[in-house]
C-alpha cells in the first residue's frame, strides 16, 4: 500500500507545521 505510506509521511510533515503554528498562536495570545 504505497498510497497509505505516502499519506502517513505527509501527515507527519503537516503535524510538525501545525505544531509550530499552534505555538506561534499561543505566543500571540499571551502577548
């Protein structure tokens, strides 16, 4: 299942970017 593997890889990258965005949002809220 190459499709599933590719999806998992993309999900991980997206999660990392989402985490960074979440941190930035929290910083703005705190400010």
